[in-house]
């Protein structure tokens, strides 16, 4: 059964992370597929920023709160980008 936002919101952060990891392993198998985990994390942060912008556009969240969340996500994305660049330079 695919986890929903309702399922995840009922869990602690640690429980939700564990559940999502286990769901991914059941769905995709034990081996990692796709880009590096850092690159996938970056893509997820970009998606997060888009979702928050859309929520603000639809007035599901205030513009002030959206800006705060987007700034936090951008700060995380910038850190991830720096790590990716280091990873690329190390190759």
C-alpha cells in the first residue's frame, strides 16, 4: 500500500523517514537506482519550492509563510549544490 500524506503526518519525523525508505525498497528493490542521492535530494528541494509557490498562488498558505519555507528550501538546496560540486571535482 502506498503511503499517503495522511499516513506520514500521523508519524513522527523519524517514523515517516523509515516508512518512506522501506516503501522505496519494496517498490524499487534493494539497490539504489537513478542519479546520486545528493542529486535526487536537490531535485526534491526544487519540487518542494514549486509546491509551496503553487500553494501560495492558490491561497492555501500565506505569501509570507511561503517565502519563509522557500528561503529555507533554497538554503538547503544551496548546501546540496556545494556538496555536489565537491563530489564532481573529486572525480
